[in-house]
C-alpha cells in the first residue's frame, strides 16, 4: 500500500468499555431488579415503612463523621471530589449516613416516632472489584429512627429475613448475631485489646498493625489466617458488656426465638462501620461465610447526636442487590418475565400500516404488550422476526386483509392461523392472552 494511503487510514480506537468495577444492568437482570424492588416495597409498606431517597452525593464530612475516619470505607473506598467552589463532596458509599442527615435536617423528630424509612438505591465504593464486589452497586435498606427497644431490632431482622425468604434464598444464609455494647462498654475493652496485642504486632497483617492504634475492634474480623488465630485468643467483648447491654441482647434473642428466627451467636462480629452500638448482625453465606455477606446492620444509638441532632436511638439493615441476584441465579430461581411480548403486528404496504398504527395503540391500551414491525420488510421476514421475539401470536395485515377489512391471527407455537374481522382483533387477542395476563397501566387514582 502506498505510504500516503496508509497515513490516511483512520486510526482504529478500541470500543469503549464500562469503567473498572461497574457494569450495565441489561434487560434480563432488570427483571430481577424489578422483582426484588417489588418484594422490598411490599414488605416495607406492610410494616409501615415509607420510602426515602437521599442525594447521590453529600458533603464528605457526612460520611467521615458517621462511618468513621479510620474505617476502610472512609480511608480507602470513597469517591471524593471537589466541586467548582472547592467544597469536598463524596458519592454515597452507604445509605444510613444520608438518612440520618435527612432526619435531622427535616426535623423528623417532630414526626410520630419511630420514623421508619426504606430505600433502594445505587451506592459507590472504591473496592477491589471481584465476584460480588463492585464500585457501583445497589442496596435496599431499612432504618427505624427514634426509639430503642430490642423488639425493634427483632422487627428489622424479621423483615430482612422475610424478604430473603420471599426471594427464595433465606435458606442459604445464616444470621450471625452479636452485641458490641455501648461506646462506654467498648472504651475499657479496646484498652484490653491493645494490651493483648502489645508485643504481638509482628504477627499481624499490615492493615491490622495500623488499625491497632486507631480502631482495635476491627482486628477481630480480619480475614488473614494469623490475625484470625490471634483474634480467637484475644479478650472477649462479651466480658466487658454492661448489665444493660447484656439484658438488651438477651431480650432481643428471646424475641427472635419467639418469631422462629434462627441465629448464630458470633462474638467476633463487629461490622466495618463505626456507628454501631449494641446489636450487630449479618447474613452469611452458609458455604463461604463472611466473604460474601448478603446484608448486615445493627443499632446505632449514638449516630444522630454525633451528626448534630438530639440524642436519638435507631437501628437498620441493608443488603446488596447484585449479591441477591447472583444467589437467586445460583439457586435457579427465575422471576416473572414481565417484559415478554404478547403480540407482534406484521403488515404489508402503506394502507396496511395505516390500519396497524391505531390497532397497535388499541392493543397496548388494552394491556396487550405489542410490537409492530413497521419497517419495509416482506411478511416472511417479519414473521421470522416475530419468531425471534418468541411472541405467542402475530397479527398479519396484507393487501387482501386491507381490501376485506380483516386481519389474520397466527398462533406462533403451532403455526395455525385464522382470519377475523378487523374490528374484532383486540377482543380476540384479549381472549387468547387471558385477562389475567394483561399488563394494564394502573398507577392508582390521582386527584386532578
Ligand atoms: P454494609 O455491610 O457495608 O452495611 O453493606 C450492606 C451490604 O451491601 C453488604 O452486605 C453487601 O451485600 C452490599 N455491598 C457492600 N459493598 C458492596 C460492593 N462493593 N459491591 C457489592 N455489594 C456490596 C451498610 O451499608 C450499612 N449502611 C447497613 C445499615 C443500615 N446499618 C444500619 N442501617
């Protein structure tokens, strides 16, 4: 090839890909998302929770103050940036901090207490991407703010468990339960931990060595083998809990037993966010344990005050939706395919198209999910397309049908067809699809 021709060849750039650690939610997975949202909404509504959506980004201090400066999330995993005026903002890595900020900002303490809120939203963490760990992921979460009673912790756990059960995956998880006491209980315990680890620093992983001074509690749930062995030998938090914390925990366990919820006492469960007090819990995969917790939560009685509100107790829970979907698929659980079409409308010629357009609208208005082949392809090609969309019925309007005011309805599974009067098409199709399968538009009655 002559040299100047070579130079003129446009440079091949590789096609764009999603950024590392994030992914598209393609239509098939959306069916799972929709199903999960419906279950969550249903169970939350039943229990009196109302939906809240906080902004995708907040002032960075909202997360620093609540989740804790030394937590992995704040120290390593936040997407933080400055706006044009130099204010530090952060993409929300979790939901509780924003909800608490909102509770205080909107004076929700004057609402009937406790305030029960839920959310279904995307969150962002600069995590190391791997199976079940992404940089943008979805959570649903529940928060009860304004009252302290072990019966409320039990309620949160019950609803979380109920939702997992509705989704068909409750059986593959165990509920891990612990109490980390009040912050006063923990002051003495943290000193005991520091004393225990004194002189053993060299056996710890680099992360734990740096956590030892700032947040020794986190040493208990390190996944490194040597750290795990030491954690087993370390002083037990339960020996430092106050009488009140112990009684609270016992009462919670009584309520769980009363509701038939199985749990495993896990004295080293501490959670990765600093705001918890007393109850902490996680749902662990029975096969790989903590690696792939599907959700977790607990009580956070000090957080509202820490964030500038009046002292107000609270508790909550959140679960990861991608992990839920992966587990539903692992269990071979299929969800209703709400996007599947009922009818394909094929036509030939401009006059036929004129008849088809209002017919397509009419079918849709009647809850029949309809797709029209409105291009210029031959009827045969349109039928092949209908096959690919796996529709049960195709309506065909060709030149003869236009002339005679009729339409052909073809049963795609057996290949039989019949001719009906054009004005009867909608009724015929409704009969074939079945009233109960129609997808009617029903957002509820608005008052205009
Ligand atoms: P968390 O344990 O940090 O708690 O997150 C809850 C769940 O979100 C995890 O169990 C996991 O399923 C999912 N998740 C977390 N990070 C990722 C990731 N990088 N990729 C995919 N899924 C992920 C909280 O966020 C607390 N706000 C829960 C809470 C609510 N506590 C009280 N109220």
